[in-house]
């Protein structure tokens, strides 16, 4: 299957971030179509989040940098901190933590 980017994760409080895992991403495993990913690349959140900052490639520009090899549980914690998901996609093996009343992913 050709590689496709996940839709940006949008959270209930307005926070948003890209979460990608593939052969082209800083993920583990670094392959396309894995059954499960333990780490993913977070990209360009719309606001700085202190939970993500230890993984930032560029600490001076937290909203325009990537965050390589972020552990799955930390990404879920960030989503929870921001009220849960209201939209977007996550890599395989990531649980979807939705905000109350949010439309569920069709998986």
C-alpha cells in the first residue's frame, strides 16, 4: 500500500499535532504498514507542550520542529492532557482516546 500521511490529531482544547509512523518517519519500527508502532514522529504542534519538549529537535521553535521517536504512551498522555481527540489519525497500535461526544474513528 502506498504511504499516506495521517490526518492531524485535533484535541478538544484546540491543541493539534501531526503523529506519523512509517519508513520515512522517526518511528519504531521504521517501516510502512507495521502492525504496531511503539514510537512515532510528532510534528509541528500548534502550541508548545512541555511533555513533548524533551524530544524536540529544535527547542527554539517548538511549533515548527519535529519530535522524533516519541513513545506511544507519551503521545496518548498529551492527547489526554488536551481533553482527548476530536479528529485525526494515529499510527497502528495506538489507542484512540476521544473527547466526550467526539465522532469515533471507523477502525
